[in-house]
């Protein structure tokens, strides 16, 4: 493993982590440290929309529940993640961060994390595969006791190539659906070596982040990349899970005619009764003008479908990995006739028709946009912070398995969010409480 591009310097940090003292910059590998001031401004802008995480940070700074822990995080390097890193540092932990996707890093945020918050950060937007894994390895080199993952790449690296460091790790968290699926497969194979909390499974995560966060930011990413009119456009959403539901609803809100492609009969009925047409992938390929995948599965639109698509069709993905569109096949079909026509838009010329792929088939909301709005990440990352606190206290009691976020944490996050939004709800009256627990009363 090489870490040659990774550096630390004597410039001093200036944000929360400096605590009024002079400290050298931590080890890091970021694109341009001079972007730090811009990153700081954007991190502070996001913080305004993250009141729950801010409350947790204040409490963590007092109680220091993570004191002395070393945490290794592999997350999208965005303004919201920066605020999570600040919360973890306030809680007393040392944290090192790398990106969970080569195209989602916001270079100004990475710079600000190093310069203003003293967080060892290894992330450059557009890094190649070798650089991506060099960054993950740099985080593993900090000997984490807790892993934080978004997509399971860090956990997978620890279990497959860095078993030397596995014994140090006592617990972990996982942010997204695809990561949880991979972890459950590991647990089923008896291969998972430590307990992991599936943050994605908190209701205050997937009901809001996956649905409303990805719904809005996916449409935003498509608009930023293409500036096409969505009203009246025939859009196909593949996958009607939490993410797909959000994208389909938001595209409809923009006036698109939306069809859904599903493989699960229950989800397909749900899409139908939500008012969408449901089509097979082949039927949708011939019908659609805009395609968005959000399945967590592979090769949803592939060679046989590209051959059916109309001239000008736009293809994007919002699932975790860049394998939902079979781009290898599309490249073969086009030979040399591939060119970038706008930032994040590549034209594939099939001879008689041209198709346009956004953000290299990587998650379009993060690669062509800024990812989820901070307000929704407030709840996801509040779950992350509280899950870390829980793991520090309870990791010894948890088996080597995938665990759900305790219900009391989930409810607490919802309660704090409502409070921050100034929304009041009623408690049950004593009579209602007794009624809800009784079985004697009836017709
Ligand atoms: N872009 C983002 O910021 C972001 C945010 C959250 C989740 N994600 C990712 O989005 C993906 C979907 O997450 P989710 O929470 O909606 O998962 P989910 O499990 O709720 O939904 C996935 C849906 O896809 C369907 N599906 C599977 N294979 C299919 C196929 N071949 N054709 C059509 N449909 C198929 C499934 O039946 C299911 O209904 C995951 O990869 C997840 O990690 C991305």
C-alpha cells in the first residue's frame, strides 16, 4: 500500500478542533487547501439546517461520550458530513475520514475539514480507483476502533485485505441500503467480525433521507447536469423502494409523465395505486425519454434496452453503485463515438441515435448536485451520532451481527426534529393510553 500522496504540514488549524491552541494540520490528501474558507462558509450554511445535530454536538461537548475512541469514517464528503465530523470530535473521539464515492467529494469541504477542523481527511473529487482505495487504507492506518461506512467498502476492505487491523475494531455503523444488504450477506456467511448498527433502518433515516432527500436531490442533480425541461417529459424510475418512491413523486411534481419498473409485485402494485404506470424494462426503454435507476441492483438497463431507447434519451442513476446501467456494453456499442458534451453529461452515439449518460452512472444527486438537503441529513446524522454513543456503551453486549437502531434513539431524533421545527403534537390522554392497551372493549 502506498501513502505517498498523503501529507501533513505545519500550517495551523483554526476551527472548533483547535480549541484556542495551535495545532499542526493532520495527515490528509485533499485537492486544494486554499478552498478551505469557501468550504467553511458552506459547512456553516448547512449547520443552520441541522438543529438536531447541533443540539447533540453541544451535549457531546459537555459529556464527551466518545472520549478516547478512534473512529474511521467512509462517507460522502459533503457539508452535512463535515457537521457530523464536528459532532464526533466534540464528543471526544479522534476521527479520520475518506470518501465513500469517487465523485461525491466536495473539495472545498475536504479542505475545510483539514484546515479548520483538524480532521484527517483523504478525499479528492474524481479520484481514480487506486486513489480511492489508497484513501480507504489511509483511514484504516489510523487504527479505528469504530468504523462508519456508507456502502460497506471500508468494512469490506477491513475484512478482506486489512485483517491486520480488524482486531482493533469493536463496532461500526452503516448508512445506506446497499451497505446493509452487503453486511447482512456477510453476517449470513458468518464472516462479519464485529457488530454493526444499520443506521439506514432507523425510521427517521430511510423514511425521510432516502425518500425526500434523494427524491429532491436526484431531480436537482439531473436539472443541474442537463437543464432540460422536466414538464411533459416521459420519465422512467426503476425501483420503487424508498428512493424510487421519492424520485417518482418529485418528477411527477415537476410535470413529468412517470412510469415505474419493478420486480417486486407488492411494490409494483403500490406504484400503480400511487398513480404511476408500471412497465417492463423493455417496454419502458422504448417509451421513456429520461431514465433513473434506484434499485441497489445491477444492470437494470443493459445492452438489449439501449438498443430500444429513443434518440436523446437521458440516463441517470441514484442507487449506491455505478453498476445499475450497463455502461461497459454501451461503450462497446458506440466504439469511439463517445464524448463529453457538458460537465457530467456524456454522449454515446449509437450511429442512428444518441444517448446521454449523467455523472458516469454514479449517484447523480451527489455527483452532479450537492446531495441531500442538510435538513434531512440532520436526522440521518443525528442517528449516526447517537448510534456511536450507544455503541461505545453497549458494543460488548452486541453479537457479530447487523443491529437496528434502538427504537428510543429513533423516537428521540423525531421528537427533537419536531421541537426544532416548532411543531407540537399531542400525547395520548390517560384514557386513550388505557384504551390502546386494553382488549376487553369492542363493538
Ligand atoms: N443517491 C443517494 O443519495 C442514496 C440515498 C439513499 C439510498 N441510496 C441507494 O439507493 C438504492 C435503493 O435504496 P432504497 O432504500 O430505495 O432500497 P429499497 O430496497 O427500499 O428499494 C429498492 C427497490 O428496487 C427494486 N428492484 C430490485 N431489483 C430490481 C430490478 N432489476 N428492476 C427493477 N426494480 C428492482 C426492489 O424490488 C425494491 O423495491 C440503494 O443502492 C441505496 O443504497 C442512494
